[in-house]
């Protein structure tokens, strides 16, 4: 997460999704101030991921810069513009506590 701080990403959170989904173990959600900032954050992440010896992540949405999804295998990274992040509010969905469904007779 240091590279996100260096790229001036804002409101970064990490969500443990292991056991909730088969898509990965962790989800990172962060924001950039503008389309250009979102794209710059992603450029920095790609550089740092490759520099650490990992494969290039699969990326969706970087050209638009509103919401970029980076699939790094066990870690999924979402980089949003603030308005788009507020609209979709994916943290709320993934951070919701698991409930034990009980049938009441």
C-alpha cells in the first residue's frame, strides 16, 4: 500500500474477501481526484507490481479513468474517481457482515 500513498491515492481500504468469494483473497479500494489521477495511480501500480516480480495484472477501464479494475490474482484493486466510488459503493457490499440465515417456524 506504500505505492498507493506515494501516488497520492485517497481513502484507501483493504477488505478481506477470502471465504466470501473465489475471485481473490483481498480487495483494495482507493480513489484518485480526477480521471488523470486515477490513470496515474494505475500506471504507478503496474510499474511497482512488475518491479516486484509479479505478472502484469489484468486491467479494465484504464482508458476512461473513472473506475479501473486491476486483477492481480489473489488481490483485486479498484481505483475510482470519488463520484463513481460513491455511486457504486462496493465497499459496503463486500464489508457487510456475514449473517447466519436461520429459518424461523
